[in-house]
């Protein structure tokens, strides 16, 4: 049989109504290429997709697989990816087909559009499709039969991650009587809905994430704003920090801001989001090629303000310890991409995973060589600081400051009016855990600063 002719397919990338680049794919050999528009490169506000894909292509070309890795990191994972692949009638391994189906509204600034066509202008007119409280409640009740990602026969989700999510546009805050709408080009979403999962392993997950995110904000840390919407089923509403909403000539304008996660910033595939990228089996546990705290901190060298970025990263790492978030992996920290370099983005996906005995509690990133909470001692914290290039006096100062804030603010957050009576016991459990962790962190950091360099 004569093999089919080799063919190439392409999509055009757009940002703020400007053509940025052309993405091409040769499916038979799975070869990818990226060509920036000369007009985009020549503008003052131009920025690359990621550090691995600079505006000026290196003489030897981009690293093999770099373009595909960037795109693949934009896609959902797990069941969400299965649903999208099935609905789109393509293989879940067909990355180009999936971004072709989902690329009009992804994380970050860029829209993937059909070559030879321009997307509609970004000025938003009347929102196309309202979602009422009753309809959302009905869809949540039947999501095992009809996936939440699919509305009106169309896939509506294109955000990386495993959990069920729905992207919506809000005309104003929901607690002020606002309405939510599904987005169609040119309208961009402003918020992400994360409903309570239908599984007994993770009770009160919405309260858990709301507590942790809100506690971070109470402590003056840069977490995204969240609220709880009830249908009456609880739904976490997350403000999208990669969107900026403004008014122009009476019209709502939603500007897309470019962000990339640490896997994209490090030019790593999604399978490297955990430090132990092959898992923790006996024969592979020492393979640690994925995103670690050390590799994450190295990205500070590519930021606009290196000292500020390192401080944000340190606080993020310490806060994960405070709340017991063992699943803080490489796709859970993001950076804005500016023409001058990277800038840490607000925090997201802050959850106390250790509240759930049925889940794996191995750390996504080790503190030193400690991959579990009980293994973390003063030596491991000192080792963590050394690997990340952090002065242990700074570690102690920040640990004591965050511990004090956590002890002060956790009780107030547990008593917040956001929680129903049946949820307050769980909020109190979170409070007690965080307070205990804060005391432990202060003690360990105080001991870590006294260790000799020769002992590390």
C-alpha cells in the first residue's frame, strides 16, 4: 500500500488582535515549528511564548520538542482530557488536534486560530450564553453522565489540570447580583468555576481551597481572589489573574495577559511536573529530573527583579509547608511573561492535601531530600535553603514572620462567614493544623540557621 503524502498543518497565534506567530505541525513525523511574525517581533511590547522559544530563533533552532512541550502544557489532564478527546473525536495523544479544538481560549495571552483567518476583534459585545444558578446546579447533579466541560454540545474547558473546571465571564461580582456567561470568541473568560468533586476521598474540597487561598491573602501573600458560590452545591469561584477587565467606549474589554507555568518556563513536559518524574517506586525513586524547588528557584535568574522573585518563591515554598500541600508541583506556580523577562504570578491551587488520609501525601517537591512531612527537620530545611541559594538567616526571618501571621490569621479565617455550619468543623480542623505547622516551622527554621555549612 502506498503511504499517504506527508502533510503540514498550521495555526496562527494572536494576542490583542495582533498576529504573533505561525505554529506548524507535520503529523506523520510529529514535527513542530514556530515562526514569529516580523511585525510582532518589531513591536516594543513583543514578548515570546516562553524562555525556550525566544523571539529571535537561535542559529541551531529551538530545542527539539520545545514547541510541542509548550503547547502540551496548555491542555487539561486526566478525565478532562479524555472527555475533550472523545468529544472532538481525536486521539488524546494528538496534541495539535486538541489545541486546534481548544485554542481559542487557553491560559495566557495567545489565541490559536485557523491559518488564513483573523479572529473576531477583542472588544466584547453582548455575552452570548448565560448560565443560571439552577442550570449550573442541574449540570453539577448530572456531570457523571454529561461532563461539565461540555455545554450545548461544545467543549468549554481548555485549562491545564485534572479537576473539573468551567470558564465563565462575569458581568459583575456574583455576590452583587452578577450573572455568569459561557464564552465565545471574541469574549474571554474572567473567572474559573471549580465545583465540589463527587468523591468521598476529598470532603469539603471547596472549603479547603477557599480557606488556604483566603488565608494567604489575609497574610499579605499574593494569592488569587476566591469566593464560594452555592447552587446550593458549593462552587469555588477563582478570579483569573491572566485576564484584565476594563471599559472602552461603553464596551467591556477583557485583555489576555501571558502567563506560563514552571514546566513551560523550564521547557519540561507535563510528565515532569513532579520532582520524582518516574514516581517513588523502589528502583526509580532516586530519579529526580522533574521540577524541584532548586529548579524552580533557578528561574528567578530570568525574572525582571531577581531578589523580589526569590523572596516570592521562598514564601510560596514555606506556605505549602504551613498548609500541608503535598501536591504543590511544577504546574502550580506561574510567571507573567514580560518583554523584559519573567515575573511571578499570583498563587493558585492552594489546598491542604494532608487533610485527606486516602490520598498520597508524598511531596511533589522535596525539602532537601525529605518527601514527606514527618521527614522534614531542621537539617532538611537547611538543605532546602542551600539547594535554592537562600541565606538561612533569610529563611529564618521569613519562616518566623509567616508563622506569626498564620497563627494570627488562621482562627479568623476559620470563623469567616463564607462557611456553613456543617463546614465549620472542617475549617476548624484546617485552623488547628496550620497553627501547629506554624509553630513547628518556626522551631525548625530557628534550628536550621545554627547549622554549620560543613554539615550540609
